[in-house]
């Protein structure tokens, strides 16, 4: 009986390590490639990025806070931010006023979705998303898109804010020290 429990315990440990390793592999080898692709699509879908600022303050303090977080919290933040961006673009079909290239927009959303799906396999779905991040994106929707009647100018502000977020996520991924965060993330088991 004791042997069966030991094997079960070993199996669970190996499974959890494989999930973390898959996540680290994805972040280390694939995140940057997809990030470059969706940033390129974002640039190509429209003209020059507007110089105007959105009436919603960028959550700089939230990013500063997440830089000091644990590995899984950082990955969860990456994932949640990408989800909120997808929701902002894909949930608002009212884009008639913009003259963006539809293929680039579709490619942008498909690549973001792929990044989201792969990061989702890295984090526990039980933990609630960061409230301040959700509130920020809800305010972008309300104070930019709705208030400006989904105008082309409003969507260009959203595109600018999206670019800022995606670039900050790249910085976060670059900041993640895989060896330090991975080893601190793995549980310690004593024999």
C-alpha cells in the first residue's frame, strides 16, 4: 500500500513539473516569436499610431507590482492581459468606423488567441484575475470606445494602448529569470 502511494505521489510530482517545464519552454522559446508577430500585425493593420493619449491612465504601478511577483503570478498576469486585449477587440464588433486591414486584424487576434491558449495551460484557472487590470480594460471600453461612439479615433487610441501593453508584456517576459523563478516555483520534497 505504501509503495502505491509513493508511486502516485511521484507521478503527481512529475506531472506538475512537466506542466511548469512546458510553460517555461513556451515562454522561453515561443512567446517572443508570437509577440513579434502580433506587434507587427498591430502596426500593419492601420496607419501611424496616434500621438494622442487615452483618457484612462496606463496601469504603470500594476506592472511595477507584477515585476516582483512569483513566477506563476507573472504568467497569470501575462495571460489575463492578453485575454483582456482579445476581449476588447473581439467583443466589440462595432469597428465600422476604422479602415484597418481586416486580414491583419484577424491575424492579430488569432495570434493573440494562440498565445493565450498556450499560457492558459501554465496557470491554475482557480485563481481570480487581477481586479485592477479588469477595471482598467473596462474603463478603456467605457471611457474611450463608448464615450467616443466607437469612432476611428477611439479605436486608434485602443490600438496605441494595446501596443503599450504588449510591449510591457515583452519586458515582463524578458525580466523573468527562468532559473530563479522556476526553482522558487517548484515545490521542495524531502525524502
